[in-house]
């Protein structure tokens, strides 16, 4: 999606979605940014949404290069990058690969703040594929509920969007792409490289988030020792020089859905200063 700026143009923003989402869930953020004078680019990454569930080696450098090629095709040479969840890992890799392109970087409850390989048991791709094939509306909703301290009826749309592929003839390909991208997240940590970021960075952390990739494979003791976003966010703050941390109390994994106005207000303060 390519949303035109309204009024006096201020620049361009690209939005990177998370693994269990695609570009649709940015709609209210896109409307806000457009109203502030930004052109908003919202790609469905390869493997998600309306992009093909391609059978290839998924990597964050490959996805970053795809998005750089997209921006080049649109003749956008400078951009503010906003990434949520897995999109935060991608946004970080993009900023590391193309620091001259990125004006500012916003990470919203990114996953990858810790190295999952060090405490989550390894699961091979075939086993992960079987898990993805067994998905249902109920299983998607159960997982999505873990993102919010309290479930609201309007969040059902998030589940419906994710579950849309269940009845598709291409569902097996989608499940395979999901397995491949799980392996990408698990095997390509970004947490050791935050210190190398050279661009102004905003980290937004919902304080109730306890997301762990592979959480279902952990003991209760291990679950309590990891996925602690309040402390993980503060640890990242200590690594990045030009950095701002904003903590949202009572908010889970998706601040821009749970608390849109505080989220957009925080964006405004960072983008305008």
C-alpha cells in the first residue's frame, strides 16, 4: 500500500509488520501519518498477506534488500522506518544495512531482544511445518490473546485476518512459509547488534508484553526467566547512543492497537524533534 501525504509533505515512512500479521493492521497508524504529511509505504513482506508465500531461504538481509529495492523503485531516498514485533528485527537489520537511507528508526515491542537459541529447544523445519499445518481459528485466537492483558471484541479482526489463509488452496504453501520464517527468527538474532545502530532510535515497550518465540516449548521456570520486556527494553537502551525509550504501562505486545492515541502521540514527539 502506498498512502499519499495530506497537506504539506514532510517525507516518507515505511511500516514493517510482525510475523502473525500483515500490512492491514497499520491502517489507523497510516491514516495518522498521512494526515501529518507523510507518504506511507506499507508492504506485505514476501511470505505474508497478499505477497507470495515463496519457497526460498528467508533471511532478514534478503527482506531488507527487498524493501530497499521497493523504495528505490519509488524514488524514495530517505525514510523513517517503523517496525513492530518481527518487523522490529527487520527494521533493525534495514537500518544497519542502509544507515544513509534511514532518517529515524522506531521499534515497537520488537521480538529478538534476546537470543532465543540460548534457551528455546531447537525444532527442525519439518516439525514446525506440521505445527503450522495444524493451525485453526481457535489456536490463532489463543495465541493472539497472549498479546493483550485484556481481550476486546474488536481484536477478533486480528484473528480473522490471520485465519483467512486457512481456507485457501495455498494454505500448505503459507504454512511452509510460516515454518521457514519461524526458523529465520530463531536462527538470525539481532540482539548483539543494537549497539551498532547509528540512527536516532525510539523503542516503544508495552510493559505487560511477555512474548517469547517458542514459548510453548519452555518450562514454567524458563518462561518466567525470559520474555521480560520491561527489563529487556532497558537493557537495549544501555546499548544505543542516540536512543529514546518510552514505556507504556498496562499495555501488551501491540501498543498501536491497544493504545492508538498514546502511540501516535509518542510517534509525533519523536518524528517532529
